[in-house]
C-alpha cells in the first residue's frame, strides 16, 4: 500500500494556491440613536438620503425582531466616536475591536463582519501568491494604512514592486483599466462592490484583517449588545439565514465558491492520476521500487516547499490530533515534529486556548465548512502569545465526509499593532489641537477640524495652498520663510507665532513642525500642530504684572528693582556718573497693624508710596520690597561722589519730611516717621547684592540712631559682617557636632486627611536654644554651608522615610527644600538617586521643593536635572510661587507636579482683593498647565474654604498642624490614619488635626 502522505501534501499545496491569506465575512419597545457615516457598502447614505449598507440592514432586521425604534444620526467619523463617548448616540456600527477601545466602549462578542484588504486585477492576469507581484505596478490609496503593511508583506517575501499612489480606490481601478497599473488594492467590501464595474476580479492575496462590531457607550445597553450577539450567533450558524442573505445582497460570494471550474477539473485530474498510478503500481509490481522512489522524492519536494512557508501549515484528524505540521509550526512551539504529531491543542497550547481553537475545528469537521478567523496561539509557558489569521478547510474522503482538516495560520500580530497605532494616530489627528499635513512643496494636503475652527478657513480653501500667514511678535512680515528654512536644516521647528484668522485679528499660537522622511531619507511630508494660546497669554500678562509690580501699591517689586540696578551698574561702571540707593523703612508700622488692623496698614502703605513718588524724578525708580520697606534708585545722582551724596541727602530729607506729615487713615488722623539708609553707587566692582546689603545696613543704623533720620553707609558698619562671621563659625561647629534637627509639618486634603509632609530644619544652638531657619539659612547660603546642610537634610529625610516604612507607619511623601547651590552641583542627580537607592526609599515618596529664585540662572541645566529625577519617580513642587521670578515661558517647560501658593498671599486672601486676585490667577494657571496645588500658611477655616472654592485641594498650616519633632509627628500620622479610616469627612476635622499638639 503506497503512503497517503504525498496525496495529503499535494492537497495541502493546492489548498495554499487556492486559499492564500483570504478572510471570512464574518422585548420592550426601545428608542436607539445610531451613528451614520459614509463607508460603503458597510454603512452609508443612499442617493435618496436613506441609511443603507450591510451593517444597517443587519441592525434593522435585529431591531424589527426586538421591537426597537432606530433613529440614525448622520455624523463624521471623529464626531461619531465623541458622540458615543458622550452618550449622545447609543450605538455605532463598523467599529473595529482593540484593547484600547475596549476601555472606552462596550462591545458585543460575535463579530458582525470580518474585513480585510485584497488585491484586484484584470481577468486573465495570473496572480495567485505574493511572489506573482514581483515587478508589478500596484495601485494603492495615497496615505492609507495599507501602504506600510503591503511594503512589509512584499519585503517578507523578498518581492520588489512599484507602488502607484492614487487619491481614490476608484482611481486605482481606472489606472488598471488604462494599463497604467497591473493590480489595485482595496478593502474587500468596496472592492467586491466596485471592481466588477471595471472588469476586475479579486486575487487570492489578502492582508490586514479586522473584526467589526456595533459599539455602545461604556457601561450602557448591555441588553442591546446581548440581543445583537444572540441574533448574530444564530444567523451565522445557518448559511440560509437572513444574515447571509444580506451579505449576498451586497457582495458576491467569496472563497471556494469562486474557484474556477477548470481548477476543480485540474484537481479531479490530479486525483484520477494518483488513482491511476496506484492501480498501475498494483498491476506493474516490477515498477514498485522506481515509483516508490519517485513518490518519496515528490514528498520530500513538497515537504521542502511547505517547510519554507512562514505561515503555520497543519493537518488534524477527526479526533483533532495533529497528523502533519510544517517547520513554522515546530518553531512556534519550540518542539520537533515528533513531539507534536498525535497531540491535541490541549496538550500543546493549554485548555483555554484549545477551547477557542476546537470550536472552529468542529465547524470544519462536523459541518464540512470552510472557516476563516483570527486565533491566539503560542507556547503556554512562553510570552507573549501571537495573533494569527487562520484558514481551515475540510479534507473529504470518497464518501464526501471529512476525514481531516487542513489549516494555514498567518502571523498578523505586527500588522494588528500597526493598525492599532494608525487608529490611535487618526484619533489624535481629530483632537482639539489644530493639526495639518503639507507636501514636500509645503503646500497644504490636509488639516483637521480644530485647525479650520482656529483659522476660520475651510478645508477646501486650504488644500493645495500655502500655509496661512504667521508672524513673529511685533512684526507684520510673513514668518514662514524663516520657519521652513529651519525645518529643512534641522528637521523640526517649534515656537510662538501670531497666526492669522480670516475674519479676526491675529492670535498667539504655539506652532510645531516636523519633517517626515522615507527610508531613503527624503522628506515626503511635513506634519505640524498649532495651539491657540490666547488664554495662556492673558494669564501670563497678569502673572507678569504680579511678578514685576507690587499688587498693593503698584510700585515695582524687588525683581524689577534688581533688574534696573544691574542696568545702572552696567551703565556707570567705568563712567564718571554715580547712582544712589535709598532704603526706607517705616517706624513702628507694626503698631498700626496690631491696633487698627491690616486694612488700615495697607491704606497707609498706599499713601506713603504716593508721597515717595511725589518726591522723586521720573527717572528714579521707587520700589516696594515688601512689608513697610521701600527703595528709591537714583540712576544719575551726580558726576562724582560728593555731588551724589548731596543729591541723595537732599532727597532723603525731603522724603523724611513728606512722610512725617499727617495721614487720614480709616477715618482717623495718623502720623508716622521713617528711617532711611543711603548707599552711593560709585564706579566700582560692587555687585547688586553688595549694594542692597549696604543700604540695608545703613537703614538699620538709622533705626539704631533713634529713627526718623538718615544715615549713609560707611565702613564702620562692617561690624555686622563680623556678627555674620561668628554665626558662620557656629554653623560649621553645629554641622560637625550634629546640632541640627528635622521637624515635620503635615499637608492635608479637604477631608483633613494627611497626604504628605514638609521637612523643616531647626538649629539646636548650645546657648540660644532651638533656632528657626530664617535666622541662619541666608548666612549658610552665603558661606557655602548650604551644601553640607542640604545634604544632611536630604539624607535624614530619606532615612526617616525608610524607618517609617519599616515600622508600618502610614506612608506619606516628604517634601524637602533644595537650594539653588544644591541643584547647581554637577552630581546633584547622581547623589540624590544614590541616596534613595542606599536607603531603599521609593522615589515617589520624595518631593523636592524649589523656589523661583532657583530658576533664574542656567534654567536649561535645572530643567535637565529635574527631568532625569522625574523619570525615576521623584516629584517637584515650586515653592513661594508668585513672590519672585515668574516666567511662564520657562514655567511651562519645567517638569513640575505642583505649585505652592505662598503664605504671603494666603494670609490676607480674605481681606486683600489683590491677594485674592493673585491666588485666583495662580489656581487658574496651575489648572491650565495641568499642575497640582497646595496652599501654605493656612491658619483659618475661612481661608481654606476660600481657596477650596477656587479649586485648591491641598493645604499646609496651623489650621491643621504646626511643625513638630519626629515623635509627635509619628503620633499624628497614626492618629490621622485611625481618624480617617473610622469616620466620614467633617469640617471639624481640620480643627481637630490642628489641636493635636
């Protein structure tokens, strides 16, 4: 008896030629709104305006059985998706299933349709496999996802072909008819509908499969989806059901039904030839050895062919045991064929995978039907599993009943990932941010709806035209030539521009542009985004005003004063002219605040500011440093030191006399005096800080001299430096002998639950007792001691975090203040990460607080270090926000997690409209930038409620807890956890927390 294996292999080879990679198509009255968009023949609007298509007919038939009332809602694809997410429509047909979409939408289980891409050609053209495409001209839709998938498919088979790009599928078909292309690519539904009109027929080459469903809003209409599943499952199991009637209505049958009769005759002839050969072998026994040798050679040749195919090829008997596998199947399982033959899918893939595979195998064996479906396969002990497009047909015996099944499974995992990426890219393109695509000639190819809304120009008016005019700030010239020049040199460009509108003035926009290149490095497209930043500009202008000017008096603040002092020094350095600084501090101002309240104090400060302005020239700068401190900068006080001294003295006494005049404050007469310190700015190498310190020392000399007087800086005031030197020495000794302590102040949410804490350093002085940081941090920074002190603080904070974690205390992040000197250290990032690694602390438990002054110098280096730490999990908070250097152009680049509203704004937020306005602006800006918020210095419930109403949801201050040592803080942690695990929120919780100490 001659082995049947060559016959089976021959049938398999014929099956490969015929099948290729083709896929299969897959109570109460209720009102349902269904999205309707244009994708014939699956779903579209007919010429008479009626909804129609495969998926429409199927849904209408289900609705008829279920008694549903269907209302179709026309929409564009992106709008359909957004309407489904928002619940404005109930169902959306023709939605391909992905894991990402399953997080947003609800799907039924049984696919409504299976779709794929297919190759179409003229009748008589021999194209049965990918190899037949070698040297062919392939028409394909310009910009479609099919392009990259087809290129990968051709490359995987070593085939070279020429792609001809067209703007429509009908255009592809026409090019084939005109002889300008050999074959065309289309999705199977459109192709089967339209190709016959052009005299084209499908080939066996298919790729890029997808499963299509009806999708619902997440969490809704589960009973509707269940009804759809029930109908689809019933209909798809019956070839004569209404489901298949609808498919036959819209497209001709595919698969084996389309195999030409001549092929079947050829197959019959092959079978007859084999039977004849078998009979001849019986009769002519003398030729048995020769024929056996030939058959073995044929079997070896066929096995070689099948083993060279990258798809999985296998045969299973009626017990679903493998009787043949090719080399690709062995590679997938990592086993030789001898270890696979005779095994079932349960043995090879596990029970869960086998259950899905066997369900389809039973359709082939028990019903004798051809099946095409996506399947998950892989080594049960290995990861990850792969997705395959499987085609299975029955192998029938002489009695017409299946004795085995033959299957081909092609790995489509990478293609599915590509499809998912393309779908995500499409969703991004239809986002709220303006997006556009141009050709290499920079003329517009496509834009999204957001771009047209932003510019007021329609898509039809934009396509094929140059980009709408943009300008740089302060210019009316078109800025595009400069932008295109940079993009061609560097491959990308981003920056702020003023974009034009069709019917409105230009608006500020953030523009990004990137060159897209092909595999040969040639630019094929430019892709860009354009974001309207008008609101951000408005916020920035307001913040800039707050950053440079005092909100109470309208005078320049410290930062603007410092800038003008630097300009003054630069102008006078090496010149004959001299400038002067007048430091003005009101005498006994605190008494007015304490006796008549802050409103009276603010009113006095405003009047004092106006009197000082009235004494000065327009070229002088009058600034408020804060509190009751004012500074006058005289940029040109005289040609030499003597003249400058006389000018400054005269102005100081004029101010002294003016301020001493009576004031009407809060309906009563008030008198006050001031002390003035003067520093003459001669042409020297003195820095701004030096001048500020000298003016401050002179002012305090005036205070010590009885107030209401003027004093000039002189070298005798250097005894202050001696005092600072003494403190510096004591600080060094304190560091050597471990005289510093960490205190902790809790940070709480609206419910009074502790969500974090800030570390606060204290100096345990041997004679002066416990000293707060305001008395020594400045000296430590000037002396360079902030580095060892900051390192000790960071190390101690990490060790405490590790200890608390080990002792099962509630885990809350710790915020650690980092100085400018620390973050400027080249190895700051490495030392911080090494400390976290050494202590075993999770980086997410550490939050680094930076002040705005930290950002003034070398902002790029600071951003780089912050990003490296943030990538490891460390969080960042910007402390004292609004009190110093505030630049949104840098702020939006910083990898921050949180803004901290300074206590100076929180203190008077209930009584000072300016502080309230600043707090409101900071909250708005934080939300615009997607940052968290925390307010410090919250001492009253009313302050907390006001800030909470603005949108602030985290607080720190005496209303909740005062700074405390570790023992008390550990106790607070435990009590706070017990309190919030046992009781619901109550407004008294914050007060209770604050009274813990």
